[in-house]
C-alpha cells in the first residue's frame, strides 16, 4: 500500500539471548525449530487542522506538531500535513513474537507560538485510519470594542495584537470602534 511500509525489525527464536538481533548464530536445526521474523509497519500519517467552528486552519501558521505513541516515543513534525509514524511493531509476549498496534495521542500543535491543543485529548491508531486525521485546535474568535471612557464614543483606528512568537498583527476598527 502507498501509505504503509514494512521493514524487517528482528528475529525471534524463543530464547531471550537470540531476541532482537539482525542475525541468528549458533542455532541447532531440529525438526520443529521455529524461527520468527518480526516486521515493523510504518505509515504516512496525513493530518489537517480545523478551528472550533470546524473551518480549516492554514498549515502555514503551524510551526510544530507532536504525537506520542504508547511505545514511549514522540514523533515531531510541522504543519506540512504528512509525517511517518510506526503503526505496528513486533514485541515479545508470553514466549512468542506478536504484532502490536501503536496508539498515539496529540501532544502539541504550535500555532503562532502557542500550543493550541488539549494534551492527550485526541487518540488515534495509524493502522486503522482510512482518511487524513483532522485535529481540532483551540482557536477562538475575539471581539474588540473601543469606547472613550467619559463620552462613550468609539475611539482608535486599530488594535495591535502581539502573538507569543513575537509577530504583531494590526486589526483595523470599524466606524463603531469594533473588530473581530
């Protein structure tokens, strides 16, 4: 499949001293000798971002994404929308080698210098994804209204916003001193 790659990970012959090697030495070939080859499946994870209203978020605003797997590793990327992740890995269990699916959680998505996801809130399994992962971001709409304290008239021409990453954005006010 185009989105999945299998690569050899380990041999397993049932004894711990032979486990996790790229080659097996000193085996006595018997009639019922079982040797297992373990493979790791990596997947091309495709992802996109939406805001609270489910509107798409420009990937160019995303500087970093992090996914943490239940195998203990963290995979990092950017807003490109593609990342290679381990989806199935070989592990020993009960004296045999099995294929274990790796589950991930979304740890962080940095937009304009700030993490805008709830850590561990979204879980997914790459081997079961049939379409790109959609990550909802904690982006909110802000309404500004300016008024003169004494007379109550609209004042100012713009509101200057400074983001955590240091960029500044000027938002013009309308005739009523409001901006969204």
